[in-house]
C-alpha cells in the first residue's frame, strides 16, 4: 500500500500539468501552479500520511521526505526507500529485499511516470469544488473505474500556488490524507541522488527483478 500511496506526493507537487482540461475554473488554478512548477530545478519536502478506515477511524500516521527532479524521485520513510531514475524503480523494504521494476509499470496506481506524462490528461475528469478560505479544492475522478481509487481531492495554497494536501478515497471507501510541508524549491538537486548504489544497502540484501 505504501508504494501506491507515496507516489501521490509527486502528483501533489507536479500535478498541475497532468490533468485533463475539462473545468475552466479548475484549469485556471492548475495553470498557475504549472507555471510556477516549471521554474523549479527540483523539489524537496517532508510529508505525512494519515490513513482512516471507511468508518472514519484513524488508522495510523507515517512521515518521511521526498526529493523530486523531473521524472526522477527519491523517497524515504523510516528504513524504507524508493529510488526512481525515470526508467527504473528500486524499492527497498527496509530490511533485506530490493524490488526492481520498470517505472511505467504502475498503470492502475498514481505512479510518477504516469503523472508526469500526457497520458494522464485523458484519464481524469476534474472540477473546482471550493475556492473559499486560503485554499482551492479540486476533485479528480478517474475515467477508468478499475483504478485503485475512486477520487482524489487536492488542495492548492492560494498564496503559494502550490498543491500542499491531497485526500484519496479508495475503492473500499478508506481514506488517505497526504500533507507536504517544509517545501524547498530553490536548492538545485543533483542527478546522482537518483542513482541506485547497491553498496549503500546491507551486504546480504536480495535484489528481485
């Protein structure tokens, strides 16, 4: 579940360029975010993930940090680590196993590879739900009902023109809330940060292709 969840973080930071242009009001908001995102040389942020059961009962909180540059990303949550160099994903379980997969393999989830491609433009309906207060709220619903989620509501900070929170409702009506904080968009991000290096992991780590 974690592998599916954290990929939404990339959408939160980079999402404005990814969605179908169907609601003019939502498009205007997302275009403003998109224009700002295009000026970034990279993004670093801390995140929190709060999960809730279908009855609204809290089901735990996870925290970590993420670094994104184009279609590359590095995510750390506890001992778990996921690296993507835009073509390949290395998923370290925090113990002794690293799973390797193509970056474009996750068509039914919110994968960065999908989110950073024009393919996603035709996969969502979206609309502006609210513009009250300090945030815009935009609701996205997938056209393909086989997706692992029913809808995603994203929240854009009006002052920052940045997506800082997302609420995901899955097919079982469980909810996951993501929040980004301590955003750093001014420090350049080195490409070698997204290079997989086996020597950084336990000597007995097993790599599964």
